[in-house]
C-alpha cells in the first residue's frame, strides 16, 4: 500500500487561499458604494385635526366646585 504524499498540501492550500482572496477582491471592486452619504431631513406632513382648530377647555374633577 503506497504512502500518501502530503508534501504539496501546504502549497495547494496557500495557493487556494490566495486565489479565493483575489476572486473576492475582484467581486467586491465591481460594487458601487456611496462615498459620502448624507442624512436627509424629512419633513413630517402636518395633519389638520379637528381639535386643533377648536378651543376646548378640560375640566378636571378635582377642580370642580363642591
């Protein structure tokens, strides 16, 4: 039974990592990223509610005369 030759394994593994690194770098370099993202101030639309236009007075039970 022949002996398994493992002398080239380190070279193969290192070359595989190198090739994978290069492939991923090439894939990532094709993406377009925004260089300077800025926050946009969004305005909330003002909703006209019926109680904003009317004058209302709230009576609390503790403030009522006895």
